[in-house]
C-alpha cells in the first residue's frame, strides 16, 4: 500500500510552510495556506499540482487581500475523500464546504487549468462570487471522438492499481520532471517548483488522485452551463501553452456572457509560475472588486 505524503517530513521545506494549517471540513482534512488581510481571494490549483503552484503569485496578491489556497482532494497533503468523489461537481461542493467551514466569503475565485473549471462550477452551483479569473483555464472538452477516448483511458488507468505506482516510481527515478513539465506545459519554471512537482509526482497516491480527477471530469456538462454563469469572468492565457490551446479559450469566451480574454506572450501553461509579476498585473487590471 502506498503511503500518503507526510507533512512533517515531505513538507518540511514546502513553500510558505509558515502559513500552512490543516482544516477539517466534513470528511476532509485540508492543507490550507493563508496570508494577507482584506477582501478574500481564493486560489484553486490544477490537476496534479498543489499549493506550491501559487508560491510566487500568492504574496503579490496578499499585499491587499486575504489570500487563501488549499491542496484539492486527492492532491498534496489534503486527506479524505469528498462525498461526490473527485468529479467536477464533487470537487466544487467540497471546496464550497471548506469555505463555509472557514467562514470565507470570497470576492474573487482564481483557478488555474482545472481549478478554473471548479471555480465556475462553484458559481453555477450557487456560490455568490462577483468575479472568477481563469489562468490557462481548461474549460472545454477535447474535440470529437477524442473526448471519450481520453476520459476512458484515464478511467482504465486509475482502475489499475499498478499504474499510479509505476508512474510515481518513474518520476522518482528518472530525474526528468523538469523536462516533462516543459514538454507538457510549454513552461520553464524555477528549481523550487520542479522540486515540488517531483515530490508530488513521485507519490503514488497523489498520482492516483490526479488520474481519478481526470477520469471523472465532465467538461461537456460545464460547457453547456457556461452561458448561464452570472459572475464576471476574465480568462488569462499563456500564448505558448502546450496543454490548453488558445483556440479552446477563445471558444469558452464566446460561451460566457461578457467574458474577457488576455493573452500573455511568451508564457506557457504554468504562466503564473513562470512570471508571477506579469500574471499579477493581468489579474489586478480592471478587477471587478478592488482588493
């Protein structure tokens, strides 16, 4: 049986460890980070990541806001399983329950990749938030017959208990995490970020959580709901994103009433980790609610 990541050993040099704590909400013990004072801004990471992905952007936003982020279910140091599983509605409901337990009423949700889909699902399911910002947002399914093929492959992989272990073993021994990130995202990030991804991808339970999340992802359902999103939506996208093509973001913008798109030249899928200053500038520009 694979062991979960241990906070006291694996997390001993985790980015912003000093602002970490654990919050129980329902069946989940969440790893939460919080810094700053002011209006609440919530950050939601993408599939396979954790709170470390906000290590550069979080302090910039915390200058004028109370910034909160967490490891999503199945990821990082968060423990437990939401009632709805690692599906899009299940994840959205779990994060909403966490915010309620913490008495947090956010003025802005900022989601990266799949985190943007969770943010929009939270809004569609009733959370009252003035603004949602998607960074390199994954909001639309793969075209044509590739969508069920991709999701079916993820389901097949997660049902085989050996697959997450083999993937994790490869990540631990190959030393290729940095090159894998460049190939899959188009982003070049710092050594601290590569180290954190290597730790996460080298853990079989984290890999299983990421695979299960992909297997249960219903972006087609979200796509149908995008025209009904009431919050103000802004999408910020790295032009060199190797994971989510700009064309899919342009498609999403057409579906969401009043949505705006900003494209950051020279940056990939992990734009907020590559250049936090430019990303923060884009996030705070023309914000619906000034923090």
